[in-house]
């Protein structure tokens, strides 16, 4: 029932946000959580800043995301080239096991670690 609901994606994104906030609260660093949106409408759901290092997270309610789901993260990483380090690009999805995507991103389930 929830799997086909139009609310499934927004609920998943909220759950991922809660998991990221929990992770930040449990680690003793000055990392911050924000999102990114450019003037062309491109966006990345979550950006975890740690000094000049960034971890990018895009949320998708699909067990099998593909390279298109990481496109906005790849564009942001290319735009930031030379200005800081993009440490990771992860697509948060309800998959049973992490797997690589083209372009350096990884599909990962934040509920499984």
C-alpha cells in the first residue's frame, strides 16, 4: 500500500534526513547538513559539509536506482572541482545491499548501514 503511495518518496526522504541527523549527532565533528539547489533547478537532497569535504546524498524510492538518479550529484561535483573534495556520492534507496552506480556514486540503504 505505502509502496505505491504518492507520499512514499517524501516519507523516504524524511526518514533519510532523520538517519543523517542521527549520524551527525553521534559523531564529534563540526559537520553540517544542508541541501543544494541551483538557478537551473538542479538539486541534491542532502549535502553533508565537513570543512572543505562534502558527502552528497540523493534520495530515491526505488530498490534499483540507476546512473540517472545520481546525475545531479555528478553535476554538483563537476561544478565544485578544485574548490573542495566531494568525498562520496550516495543514492539512498531501499535496496537490500549497496552497489556501485556509474560515475562514482553508490546505491545504499541508510537503514542497513
